[in-house]
C-alpha cells in the first residue's frame, strides 16, 4: 500500500509540475492581425491559350 501511494504522489506531482511549466512558459507567440482582409487581385482577366487537340494514332 505505501508503494502505491508513493507512485501515485510522484505521478501527481510530475503532472502538476508539467502543467505549471506549460502554463507559465515564456515561449509566447505574437499573432499578427490582418488589416486588409480583402484578397489582392493581380489580374482581373483570365487568359487561356487556345490549344488544338491532337489525337494519338490507335493502330486500328
């Protein structure tokens, strides 16, 4: 029984210590806020090159 209690207390203390480290870590990331949320349109016209389809020889 004392061994089970010791293992439980050690695990609980390690989990608590880990959560405290996670909460108070100094690796804070700065989030940039977008000012202009509209997409930038570079070209208003879409041009597609006209291609002729060549059919492969079937041999029959």
